[in-house]
C-alpha cells in the first residue's frame, strides 16, 4: 500500500501506461480502470469481468473541460456543472474520431467527474479513465479495497482509499431532449429538474 497521494498517483499512472488495470476508490464504489486508448487493456478488462461488449465502459474525467473534449460540440449539458464533481454520469454524443475503445458504443459515451481527489488527479495525469465497477458482472460491488481486488481474481494493483459510499451514480441519457434518467442514484430526478435539466416522464 502506498503512503501518500502523490505516490499512489505515480504508481497507478505507471501501471495504466503499461496496460495494466488498476483497482481504485471513487466517491461511489470501487472501480477498475484502464486507459481507453489501449485496445488490448480494454479487451482484457471485459474478459476479466465477464462483461459483454454491448455494455460499454464509462469514462471518469478530471474536470468539465476534459469531458467537453470527448463530446461533440455543445454535447455536454451545462446543468452537470451543478453536480460535478459528484455521483452523476452523463450519457452524451461522442466524437466519431476520439480513438477510444469502450465497447460497442460508437455514437455515445458515458462520462463522470467523481468527487475524489485521487481519481481527478490521476485522470489529469494520464487522461480520461475507462472504468467499470470492481466486481464480476452481476455480482455485488465491493466497497473496500481488499474485497475489490479479490473480486477480479487478484494480481492487480489496488489503491486503498478506505471504504466507499456504496451507492452507484445516477445515470442520465442526455443524447435526446428531454433527457432520461436511466439509473437512479444519490442524485434525484427532482434535483436534476431543479437545476434546469429538462427530463422526460419515463
């Protein structure tokens, strides 16, 4: 286990650049990350999790500017700034030439800026992180580091950030108007509407 934030970031960055997955804490649950520009690392992560390619990986970003570079012009709704950094994942239209490998999702991309210093700093260092929960598909998501590493078969770099909150992020599809809440998390539909985001009744 590393001793300070700078060491943790350096160790994780090196592993990611070497094509290795990294288990890390977020403000919701423990996740496992790879660099989305590394096709083989992404494929290996899908295999390790037993995840179908039709369930694409989301991206964790350092800040809003990094997210906006991933989407088409004006694709990122301004209302997300009321909830970022935080537990809100936004599904938006992606750039066709982004060079990222996330699964079978050529037109859309799920993006979140977590309220977690380590993840924000790591994404600032190496670029957006392709991340999924640190569990086997269909199994409960661990909220502590040791269990998260074991859930994926061991042998991974695990960054221990202590217990996570345990609740998944709210997922909103903003590729259509009005937007649609696909998964309810800590952020409620009412809070999104209060921030000015137009939502469908579905």
